[in-house]
């Protein structure tokens, strides 16, 4: 089992074995876990968007450069 899967399995097991003092505490716990997960997904998507944006900028500059070369030739 990879280290990431082991950590994920450990976290899931840990979450399932929590002893909550009240339903309010349990609800709060799961809301915080959901928030962590959504923030992780958001961060991942932001990295992907930044990568795509950089690729677009490079491609646009290459297209512009190639057009300038065609005009001068």
C-alpha cells in the first residue's frame, strides 16, 4: 500500500472511530473535514488553472513571434 493510501486509510479509520460527546460536536467535526477537503480541491484546481494560463501565454507569444517572422520574410 502506498504511503498516500495508508494516510488516507488511517484518516478514514480515525474519523470513523471518533467518540463524539454530542451530535453538535459530530456535526462540527464533519463540517470541518468537508471544509478541509473542499479547500484541498480548490487549491488543486487553482494550480491546474495557473498551469493552463501559463501554457496559453507561452503559446500566444509563440504565435505572435511566428507571425512577426512571416511578415519580415
